[in-house]
C-alpha cells in the first residue's frame, strides 16, 4: 500500500482529499443525527412537561377553590352560630344543610362537605354519609384530629347515599369561634378522585404512557389504573430516585429492561406532584426516520464528492506529471537546464522559480569556492597571530627569571602574575574554565594591582573548596575586582579592604566581590543599574569607561545562564560597594 501511494502524487492527493471530504461528511451526518435525535427527545420531554403543567394548573384551581370554600364556610354566620349555641338549633341545622348543598351543587369535583361539631350536635353535611374512612385518617394524623392545623388526607373510601362508594381525598381544618377563638368543630371537604382522573385522561397522555398524582408521602392519589391507588410510587417504579425539586426529568429502566423517561411537576399547593412516564420508544421511532433521511442524504453527498474529487485531481496533476517526465533525466553534475515557460498559472510559476533556482545554485557554487579559499587564508593568518602571544609569554618569562636571579622578589612576583594573567586571558579563546582557574586569575590581577597601588588595600579570598572543579564562565571576577579597586578603594584616602567570596547554596554557587571604598551615590547607582540592562548598541558606554565591564559581565551571565541570572549591585556612599551573582552548578570539567 505504501509503495503504491509513494509512486504517484495523484494517488496521494486523491486519498488525502477523499479522506478530507468523506470524514467531515460522515462526521456531519453523525452530528446532525445526534442533534436531531436530541432535539426530538428534548421536544417530547418539553411537550410532556407542558402537559403536566397544564394538568397541574387545573388541579391547582380545584385545590385553591376548596381552600377558598373552606375559609368561606368557616366564616359563615349561621355555621358559627350553630356550632357556638349551647343547644342544637333545628332551624339553623336545616339552613346550614341547604347552604352546603347549594354550595357543592355547581362543583362536580367536590364529593361532600362535612362539619363535625366538637359538641354532640348533629353533623352538618351536604349528603348522608353511610361509611367514611375519614375517621381512620384522622386517627393516623393526630394533629388534624386535634384541630391544631389544617391539612390534606391520603386517599380513602367514602360512601354516601347520593353517590355511593367513591375514593376521595379531603382538606381538613379546624373551625374556631370568630369571637372567642375556641374550638367549635372540624371541617372536611372531599375531592373526588374520579374527577382528578378525568383531568389526567383528558390530557391525552395515556396514548404514550401514564400519569399519576402522588401526595407528600409519595403515595398514589390518582392515576391510570385503580390497582395502584393509595400505594407507594416506588412500588410501581422500583429503584427510581427521589423526586427532588419542583420539576425534573430522569431516565428510568423498568424491570422488563424497557427504558422510560420520567417527568414530574409539583403543584403550588398542597405538596402533591404530577408524575408522567413516557416510553423512550415514542421518540426513538421518530429518530429512526431521521436516521434514514440523514443516511440517504450523506450517501448521495459522498458519491458526488468522490466523483468531483477524482476529476479535480486528474485535472490538476496532469501538467505536473508532464513536468516530472521532463525533469527525470536531468544530470545533477551539470548546470540545471532552463525550461521554457508557456503559462502564467501555478505550473508556470513553478517552472519560472525552477529557472531562478538553477541560476542561484550556480552563483552559490562559485561563492562557496571563494569562501573556502578565504577560510584557508584566515587560518594561516590566525596561525601567524598566535606567534605574538607566545613571543610575549616567552619575553615575560625571561624577565621573571632575570628578576629572580637579581633577587628582586617584588618584580618577579608582578611579572609572573602578569604572565599567568595574560596566558589565562588569551590562551585558546575558551569561554569556560574551572572555579579554581577563575579564582587564580583574579588573584594574579590583585597581585599586580596591589604592587601598583601600594598600601591602598588588603585583600581576602575565600572560595569553597567543593567548588574548585566546577565549571563557570571565564573572566567574571576580574572586571568586578577592577571596578572595586579603580572606583572605590583608589579614591579612598585611608587604607581599604577587598573581599572575594565563593560559596555553594544548594544547586547554585554564589560569588561576592565587596570593597570598603567610597561607594556609589544614589543617583549614580540608579544610572549604573540602568546601563546594566541597556540593549547592545543603545548605551553610550565605551570599552575602558566606567560601567562597561559591569555591563559586559551582566550580559554574559544572562546570555550563558538565562535571564534569571545577572549581576546585582548594592552600594552606599562612604561605606562601600558589593557585587554578587549566582549561577547554576553544572558538571565538573573533564
């Protein structure tokens, strides 16, 4: 396969462009299908949630109506008077029965309204109650029975003479005297579960799934099947998570492995929730249609793309193939032949550039030959230039031995130090040396300067012995020592001191050159520090002038050790100056 591709630019471009076209098309199809599927699912969920909200609004209306009716009944004058009398009043009893009957007549969702006095007065009700499960509900919830608060019961059965057996859920609240605020009785208003079920069936949800109304204890108050009434929600939806918040959506897998989408919506009051279940098959069937349409569209686009790509590649590569045939027999040892340019398109520009390249190669060949000749001439001149330093070393060595023979130790020491100083500065042109060599070079310089400026300063050197073999950049200490002597100690009237330290701190070694000279003024110190960081060529400093050596040391440190290193200057007028720098420890010299 690799060989087949390597032998043809047309095949490479065809494969590359086909991949570049086919992969995005397939990826676009996959992404489009997923987006469409997600939108279909989201739309179904949003539609389901809207239906739950509409059902919730109708249930909220019924609940609020019951709440308002309870307040109205409690405040009714005849009700208060009947319950607050010392003896039962038959007239008030009859009036109140008629009042409750008229009140309930236009509200089919209310099964019955019952007022139970705390005294032994007859119970007020819009219908005759044959059997009621309310008593058991109140026994289970002592706070309702004691009349301390209002609340809604769970689902229970209620049998009346008018409607027969019905399942109801009741609002129970205490009735207190409006004047004495003492307990007079208990009011219960029952909602018919059948009417709540009508709201659920009227939504049309049963075509796709089912809806349930659950109370605050997650017990089913109403739904699509009477078999599940008054049972826990988690019996019908085992392993479903808790219904947290006012609304929510989650995926639930039933025991038969069927996936469902569960939506829930909380009513304004009481703490009931509408729970709707939609099988995922409802919208996956729509997704299959979307998948089919997407696959057909992508397939047609792929066929068209492949045909266009192959035609385009053949059209583009035909002139290049002709050019390759012509260039195949070119002799590399001869000058590149020029080609006639017949077109102004990319191929024509390529031939034109090829002709220019041939001319450029010929010129470069001539230039390389000239450079080789100049290099040999420079090597000869460099060899000749080495004669002068050797002559200087030999001459200084002769003066050194003559001084020793004449027993002039000071001249011998100064000449010997100068010879070593020049040999280290000029020999081989190497940039790095050991710490010991750098320190020796600095000591030779101090020896020369101490003879030159007699009795002007004392010197103290301390270099950590562990650092002697470590490599460092050459000629860093001598310019700092020179600055201390020439600009600090020489200008001081009394005798000064010069200190040179080298210590190890973890993975770095720190060098300090310090003097007790005249120091640097504050304004001058700021100027010196500015010149340290001056770009090359931007400063007015010249070699030999104050500050040039310091900037040279600072820039060499940053060039070889990084921008985090550099020279630090501290000084106080009349006290002295302190130069320091820290560099990383590298491998020892071999």
